[in-house]
C-alpha cells in the first residue's frame, strides 16, 4: 500500500533543504533531513532521522500541470508560480509521521498547501499535525514488533 501527500507552493521552487531544516529546528520537531538531500531537485528516497531512528519517504518533483491533470480537484485560484512536491510512503508509520511532520513545517512556514490524494482534497494544518501525531503513536507499536 502506498500513500501520497502533495505540497503545492506559490513559489517557483520549493525551499532549500537547509531552510527546511532550520524551520524544523525552530519548531522543535525532532526530524533531521540528511545533508546530502536537496529538496529543490531530488527525486527518490529522502533519508531522514526521526529522533534517533532512521526513516524517510519518497520525494518526487511534479509540475502543477501533472498534478491537476491527475487531480482536477487540486486546482487553486491563485495564479502564482506553483512548485509541487509529492511525498510518498508505505506501511511504515515512522515514514508516515516523517511526511506529516515535514509537511506541517512546509505549510506553516513556507505557505504550501497540502493536497491528500486519497481524499482528493486539500487538508488543514490542524489535520496534518493530527496525522503526524497519530502516525508517530502507531510507529511506537510498530517498532516494538520488529
């Protein structure tokens, strides 16, 4: 099973990895993006550490046109430049928590809008944070099973 959260920015490109890390630090979120990653150009598995546990998720650069051709519901009223990142994860709850923690910072500090492909709708910062907490809680049980 694979899930996806898409972030749409009213910017020509997403923030840099160092800007994201600074924002994570400011908000006290215990996620560290590995310095070899470049949020602005990378596609593939984005490695992170959540507290002391290694995790990550799949990062894909999309065009706004690609997103809206697959999900017409994702169209926004703004005509501003739209950088689009897709975060994908599987059944690992720490990956899920990582996605939503990073998304919470990109929404709160960089003005991104978060589009949930499963519900085909934009979700609020409150829902993003609730999902991050729920996934993190589930990851504790998952860790004990390994």
